[in-house]
């Protein structure tokens, strides 16, 4: 049973560019959440998707947007990249019903230069 | 507002000994869940253990146990018989009622180093 998978694992972008990160949830999970983890910090919640809609959002600007597909996979898009967007981006999946579990992928390490 | 506090930036433990990582939380919700995750240098957040606010008994998963003291709002992680592979960052996290989805709120983490 594959767990949560994220792609790519590493990415280098230039300031002002746009980036798309991808996540496939664990089998049986229909809810996907995205987190940003700056160096030396705990992860910060960006937003959560369920039934292809954004259900909750953390304190992140509109430059951060997302999408969920019918197969429950998800994308995180960041526009107009800033140096401060350099971080590890983690995707977590969970079942909407049936349990509290939340499993994470290995993350995408984004470096903005 | 929900908050998680981990007051130990770093901890050292001798191999095969037990270690306790501290976590306190703050919430006004009567229903919540508490999680511990391990994050090795590779970056992946590995789920260790979960405790629901209404669970009467402390959660255990192999060498991991959660010392849940609801009145004190603490949820300490106990690792028994430490192994060299336990060296990693450990994060405590909290979530509101799980049937409402809910974001995870993380603490700052504790870096555990296991000495041979």
C-alpha cells in the first residue's frame, strides 16, 4: 500500500517565477492538507482540500493556491515566488470519516534564488 | 486559539535508556486529538502515536507511549529502550474534532540525539 507521495523531491526556482507541487494521498484517504516548514520551525498549515474544494485556509497570501482532482490527488501552486518561500512543503492525507490519522509525504524542498 | 508548546529544543539520551519529550497544549475545544511525529533529516514526517481527548487510557505503540494528563494539558512522549535510529526531530501536534477535518497545529519540535 503506497503512502503519501509527493513530487518533485527538490526544486530550485528564481524569484518571481511560479511553481507547482504535487501530492498523491494514501489509498483510502480523501482529504489533503498542505504545510510549509521553514528551516528550524514546525510545519505551518497552508490549506486543506476535500471534495475538490478548499475547506480551510491558514494565514497565507493568495499567491498560494491549490487544486484537488477527482482521484483525490492535489496540487499546490505558488505564484510570484519570494526568497522567503524557500521551505520544505509537506502534504498530508487523512480520511474524512473513520479515523483521526494524518499521514505525510516525504516533502518537496523548494529553494528560491 | 489552539497552541502547542515544546520547551526542549534538544535532548540527549544514552542508547537503551528511556526518554521523555515534553509537550503542553492549549485549547478551548472539548474534543481534540494529539499527535506525535518523528522527522529524520530526510524530511518525511513519520506518524508515531495518537491520543484522543476522550480516550481514557494512554496511547501506546510499540516503544512509544503518550503520557496524557488532561487536567495539566500535557501530552508527553515516552520512548523506551532508545535506539540510535531514534535520533531525529520530534514534533507534537494538535487537531480539533477530526470529523470536521481540521488543521494540525505543531510545536517547535525537540531534537533528540541518541548516544551509543
